[in-house]
C-alpha cells in the first residue's frame, strides 16, 4: 500500500442552520478543503461523500454527483456512502483504500448532513433507521439502547450519574473553545444532572445534539502530497471493526466488540499503542459511550472510564484529552458529517492551528466512530507527514 496523507481540510459552522442547504454547505467545505490543500481541482479524480438522511429529509439522493457539480468537477466519479453514524468515516476509509492501492491520486471526501428541517419527530424517526428496525418497534431507539449500556456499566463497575455528567460538562467546556461548535455554552455538572430525563439514567445533556453541518478533506499519496502542500498529515492507520447489528445479540453490554477489533487492527497497522496517542476524538453519542470507548480503545482499564473522567484525565490539559472539539455533545452530531469533522479536528490540532483548544505537543491523533447498535466502528490514526 502507498502512504496516504490528508492535504487539506474544510468545515462550516455547525448548529441548527435554518438558512443553509446541503448544497451550499457542500460548496463551502469542499472549496475550503481544496484551497487548503493547494491541489488544483482538475487533479481531483473522485468524490466520496458521506450522508445518511438527504433522501428523506432534504429530498436529495445522488449527493456525490450533486457535490461534484457544485464544486465544478462534474465529470469525476462521485458516490455516496452510508453506515449510520460511521458514514463519513467509512467514506474516508474507502477513499483511503483507493489512494493507498493506487486507483486514484487525489480524492475529495465530504461529510454533510442537514437534520433540522422543522419536524424533529420525523428526524428522530429517520435517525432511528440506523438501528435494527425490529428492535426500534419495541422502543429500542438510540437513547434507550445506550441507557441499557449505561445501566450495565453502573451495575458492573459502580459508574455514577455524576461521572456521566462530568463527560458532558467537559465536552461543553471544550465546545465553548471551538468557534465551529453547535453549542458554545458551558454547563455545570449540576445543570447536567438537573436536565429532563430522556431514558433513565440518561438526561437531555447526556444525549448528543441533533446538528446540521459539513466537513471535507482532500487526500492523496504522501509523496505527491508534498509537491502541493508543505504540511501533509499522514494516515498511519485506517481500520474497521464489526459486531452484530441487534442490541439483543450483543457480545457485551459494557464493551463494544467493533471498537476493540478496529483499534487492535489500527494499532498494529500504525505500529503504535495507546501510550503513543496525544489526543482522541471519539463517538460520544451519549455520555456513557465516551466512557466505554476510552476503555475499549485502551486508554484506561475496563471499568475505570468513569473515574478517569472524574480525575480530569480526559480534559484539555489532562493526560489524554478526549473530544477537544466538543465532541458530538457540544460540537454536535451531524451524522454523516461527524466522522469527517473528527478528521478536520485531528488535522487542525496536529498542525497547531486549533486556537484556544489546542492540545500542547500534539503528535499523534486517533479518531473513532461507532455506527448502529453499535455494529460498526472505524479507527484512524494520524501524524504529521512533514
Ligand atoms: C435529547 C433529545 C431527545 C432532545 O430532547 P428534548 O427534551 O426533546 O429537547 P427539545 O427538542 O424539546 O429541545 C428543548 C431544549 O433543549 C435543547 N436540546 C435539545 N436536545 C439537546 C441535547 N441533546 N443536548 C442539550 N440540549 C438539547 C434544545 O436546543 C432546546 O433548547 P431551548 O429551549 O433553549 O430552545 C434529542 O437531542 C436527541 O434525540 N438526541 C440524540 C440524537 C441521536 O440519537 N443521535 C444518534 C446517536 S447514535
């Protein structure tokens, strides 16, 4: 395989974007990534686009072609990828494989989602199609599934509601430092605990936001990247893990097998371990998810995730900062865009361009997404290629 690098990144402000369409978000982030990469657009050989709900909520399928048209490169192959919350990360991985295998040189990857369309019940119903539809019919939607995992983790390891709330407080704090974040307000642990209950033990502030947003990256072979961009960020690993697609048939309710399989493969590919990672962007769809993830990714022993958050281990300035962008909790969860948005954050941090939320001495970044029950997981590892 050839070495692959990210040459350029672009992102719009995330939030409830009533005045924006998927088309103009794609144009903004795609053009920004191309400018940042310094690669002329006539050298882009393909567009890989992650989007989940465009057909249902925005009356737009074939969004890959829509993106290629909007960016003035209508004759290149352009496809849409979908894997629930892993969508953008899977689009990135497919593009990575194409470049690594020499199929294409320069590829544009875009993640885009517009979820706030004036009917939240419909949006939540469409989001829930990323989970097993049989289980959905008996009420196992995202908050109720992850509430089961929270209860199991509390029962097995003594994790507390306060520790869950500390994940939210931390990510709101990080989001307050990120001008692109959906939510820039800070909340205390007490605020989080006082919020209305959604699915016991998860309150409103334990749940990720329903966000509109987009992000884009340009990738290419590392050696050629250097001709266009003095600061390429190398992809050290790209891995996918899988597990059963129903909640009822899971291997465990306190650990995600898809994550463990993906991260094992990623560490092997990068020839690195958790001790080498400077910061992590991980899928905090619910506060409990971040706690389970930092355990499954190997940053703390199983069962100690809650205590690690309580000790400030995962806060900006702590041993392993987690979700310094604000994560899905505060930067927001724009389904198909979230995985690409994590890569935007990784690149900005590794280049030292993350402003107030900059992780000191950021050398190696790990990004991690989950999709479905979770039935799929992606892990990517990045470091400076210059
Ligand atoms: C939690 C959730 C159900 C909304 O809760 P709700 O109590 O019905 O909230 P409402 O939509 O009535 O909004 C009420 C207020 O809470 C805010 N709010 C909504 N969701 C919020 C969230 N997740 N976190 C913090 N604040 C939230 C709204 O902005 C609104 O604020 P305002 O009164 O200042 O305008 C919704 O955010 C949700 O479903 N999140 C999870 C999405 C998901 O499952 N994604 C896939 C994950 S795998």
